[in-house]
């Protein structure tokens, strides 16, 4: 049964709440362009036929709930188009969406996303380090799920905390295959009867990575298929605002109790390594204007090659003239060069990267 939701006034958002009802109706009741990120874990439409048993003849607790059952692929596609349309309406111009699914549905969802105008940025494979085995032995063990990350439009300036993800991965660029365990042990929520509270509960580690990567503290994160509240719990910990939509009262009850126990990290802990691309642009010429480097001053490369600073913020080395990047590339016979790390100046008998001066100016701008 669908729950009617009152139309929200412009600018009014039910932050940090779990809203009951049909996700499409509820999303259509919220203010347009009001959400920074959407994380969606829609029904997978598993199309299960009959019970599944282990070798010892015990029954597998599979996903056989009514919310995952559709009459046909056509019905599932209609549902997918409707919720994606409602979701895109809610995203801010530079917002983004994550959708997770399995081979049963993710290809249909991906096509629908492109048809609705989303711009796919990456597909990420969540490789489960402890997957459920294939008991029948007739197929490969299904050991992964796929996430699609997309911006609202091709021109959207979406959030991506590249340096934070690199730091999270011990200084190595984060790849698009993530090895994380499924929910087990204390993380797996149980109902009053001791059974799984939700058959497809996602691990907090997965949402932690998604939110650190593509949101900032204070951003609004919407989850239209809230379930037992993993998105809300992690958002609260990380200082993000959340809106959950969940039609099943039993799931809402578990999610509310779960989130009530969560403590937000302190302000210092919420800060992540900033993206270098997000830092203010400082032209090399500004260093010359400010007198941090003087015209005629000699810069030196790690291999001992030299160039002189000119009054207009360019360099000259032998017959080569141009920017710090162009001259460095020419001297090294390379296609490109990062002049900020290539060139050094001398102070007190030491060679110092010119990037130190750029960071000094950036510190003054913050």
C-alpha cells in the first residue's frame, strides 16, 4: 500500500529522517535540485524459482520478498525509468548518483540511466572477499556486484576526492575493483526472532568508500531504497546529511534504532585529503609579481639544468622560452612536464621546489 506524502515547500528538506512510502511518490514530493548525491540499491529482480538448499539440505535464506518480485522485465523497466526520472529531478546540477546491482538487473539499469540523461563516470566492481558459494555447482560462484557511478549530466562538475581515495589506499591510485567482505558477524543486523533483518544489507565499508570519494561534509545524501539504513548510518558518522525512503515498516524500525546509536566523528576526523585540482589556481607569474622570485633569478632542475625567470612569468633557457612547464619539457625532450615540481630555487644554500611558494600563496587565500 502506498503512503501519501505531503508536497514539500521549496527549500524544505526532511534531513536525517526516514520517510515512509513509495520511493517514486516520495521523491516527487521533495524540492527539485536539492540533493548532492543519491545512493540507490534497488530491487534486483532475481527471478528466483523454487527454494535453494545447501548440500546438507538446509534452506538458503535467499531474497524472496515481495518487493523484489516483478511480473516481467517490462514491468521492471517501467519501475526503473520512473524512479531514475524522479531521482534525476532531485539532484543538484553538479550532483551524482551511485546504483548497485547484480547481473540480474544492472545492465538494464545502466541503459535506463543513459536514456534518462545521466552521464556514466565509472562502473565499479565490488568483489566480495567472502561470497556465498554456488551450491548447485552449475554456474560460477557469483562473487561480485557492480556499482554504476554517474553524474547528473555530462557537463556536471561532480565531486571526486581523488587524493582522499589515494590516501585511503596507502598512496596508490584507487582502482575500480574493490575487495570488501559482505556483512557478517556483529555488522549483520538481526530482527527480534534472530533472523537477518534484511537479506541484502550492504557493508558499511562500501558506503564509507562511496561517501568519502564523492561527497563532502554537510552534503545531502538520498537513499530511495533505505532498507536497514547503512547509507544513513555512514552518512551520520561522516558528517553528511541524509534522507532515507523506505516503504517497509520493519526495515524502518531497525534503521531508526541503528542510526540512533551512531555517533558523528569530530570535525577534525571528518576532514580528508583535498584534491589538488580543487585548490585555488596560482599562476607562476604571481610569484614574480609578489617578489617571491625575482626577474633574472636562476631556477635549477633535479638534473642540474637551469633557466632564468623573466618579468612576465616565463622562463628562458638557452634558446628555449615559455612557461615553467614548456621549458622543462623542452629541456627533458619530454611531451610534458610539471614545472611546479621540476623547478627549484636556491635559498640559504639549499634547493627548494617552487611549489613551496605556490602553497604559501594558497595558504593566504584560504
